[in-house]
C-alpha cells in the first residue's frame, strides 16, 4: 500500500528506505530519491509553506497515477514543511517495481510532479534577507515528457 | 460566501492567510476584479495573473473557471516543492 | 570520494543510504537503486559468480565515467557475489548531485552498465533444477542510450 | 604462456576455472581453434562464439584481437549483473 506523509518532523532516510524494502520479494528494483537543502551562498534556513488538505490530495493523486502507469508494487512519498537548515532532508520518494526501468521512471515522474504540482512554496533566508524561491521553467517543462 | 486563501508571497501582499468573501462573481477572473477594486494590497497581489495559480476546492483550475458550487478558492504563486 | 565494494556479505540498505547522505550539503539530490532477489516460481537460491580483479576494475571505470559526465558530488556501488535467497539484496547504487535529473541519469547509467558490462553471472536454483540466467537483449540495447 | 580463465557455463563445460596454456596463437580466434582441436569439452564450450565474450588482461575485447603481450585471457557468457 502506497504511503504519503506530509510532516514538519525530520525523517530518517535509512529507516524509511529499510522499512520500504523490508520483506519485499515481489519487486526486483527499489529506487529512492532524497532531496537535501543545499548550502548555497550562506543560506541560514529555509521555510516551506504548504496548503494543508490540498497537499495530501495532490500527492495521493500523483501516486495513484504512478502506481497504475508503471504497475508498481509500492510507493512512498514523504515531504516536510516548516523550517529546515542546510543539510536537512526536505523530502523523499521511493518506488518498488519488478523492473528497474519502471522503478526509475515512476520515481522521476513523482519528483517532476512534486516540484510543480504539489502546493509547497520555499522561502530562503540568507545574508541578503529572505526571498521566495522562484519556480523554474525547466521544472514546468519537465512535466511534458510524461 | 467563499473561503478565499492566500499562500506564499500572495499571502504576504494581502496580509492574511484567508478570509470569507461575499460575492456574486461567476468566474475566478470576476472574483479577482472584485478583490482588486477593494484595496491597493489586492491590486499588488493580483497585478500579474500569469505569475499566479488558482485552486478551486483544492484542485488546480484556470482563471476563467466558473465559481458555481465552489466553497474554497486559493491563490498562490507557481509551486516549488520537491 | 566514490566507493566500490564487491562482497559476499549482506549489506544494510538503510545504513548505507544514511552514511551516503550524511553531512551532505553540496548535493540537493540523492538517488539510490537497490536490486532484490525476486521470488519467481519457487526460486530456492541464486548463486552469483564473478571475476575477481576485473569486476572491481570494470565498476571503477563506470563510476569514473559517471562522476565526470554528470559532475556528481559522490557515488557508491555495492555488489554481492555468492549465495543469495529470495528477498536478499543483490546490489545497490547511490548517486549525489546538485540536480535531480543528473542524479537519476547517473544511477540509471550505472545500473545499465552493471547489468551488461560488469563480470557477474547469476545461476538460479529452483524446483526444476539449476539454470544460468540468460542475458536479455533489452539490457544490451539499454546501453545505446548513453 | 597464457593464463586462460573460464566463468559460468563456460567453466562448467570446460570443467575447470583456469589453466596455463602454451601457445603461439596470434589472436583470440586462433587460441580458440587450438583449444577446440584438443578435446570435445572445448568443442562444446566454444561451439557458438556469438554466445561468448572474451576479456584480455581483464578488459573486454573482440575475438580478432591480437594476443601479443597479453598474460590473462578469460572466456565467459554475456554478463548478468545488477
């Protein structure tokens, strides 16, 4: 059963990856993607705002689409909101499939949709003050391949 | 009556995260025009609709979408998750 | 520094993923792929033979290529040999990059090359006896995209 | 003198993992012909070269590659790692 968690608490990549893989004999390939806050030019912290209710619904919709399209054995999405520091893990995606190509594609699909279609907004606080992260055209363009 | 919500810099320009709006607007665009006519802070938030996104009852929608039956409208900039 | 390990001992996906990610503020995206022995039609066990010496060299060459081509911050390859049972983890790959697309592509590149260019051979032991796993044309074809 | 190594079903058909071979063969193909002439088990292992791969000093090579300076030759089926 796919799991979606939207939370302010940190998560353990190791524990989540291990739990996702545990006892699995139905899927030959497991892919994880983990997003980490980069320390770009003295970033002090990042605040992630989201739209409670819509966030969970939007991600669940993406996961349903991925499960069906790539015939996944399982999927996991965890995404944090609130205050994060450089090195903190923002989010992770995991996919399990019989075939490695399906597991990779489904994880990339989920990442592309999370970037541009899940209602999260990042604000960076650095030496020059605070600024909302602007959406990138390339992230919007990435959706066209699916 | 609509619940109207604002996120990220839209919220900051409007100055509050949500409000109840009494309106007869038939579409999102009409609602935006009504709000812009109210006060400069709405004018500032809605100056460039191409920089905004809208969700109706928590589903992304277009600005010409009808509001009939809608209870919750949210305005925000393009998402930057992941 | 990229790490390559060829070993008969099991490895912990959770510990390896956590160690790979630890303290990283230079890379915004971490990808892992883990290969698991699938329980197909009553598979009892699998034996993986390899070519000591050539295996390490071949994998190190792939990793060097991936590090340069995708400007990776780091990479990890672990591949087991010897006897494995259904549910056991055969191997894992991890990549770290500033950009998610680079991390995904580099991990897929490494997987495609490990499949067809690292000297491992799998033999499956099941209810109908033992059989060497045949290489798939699609695995060879997958190399052409790189 | 060459170290000749066999892996997977090639090893099983030949019946041993490695041997020292005294040869003047100039190419891999010539070495294969010499081995096939020895005994039926070599004939069986090398029946279809398109099903085999060869490595010279631990680098993949072609069957028409020269053996000059080579110390270790390995024969095996297509790899199935990952």
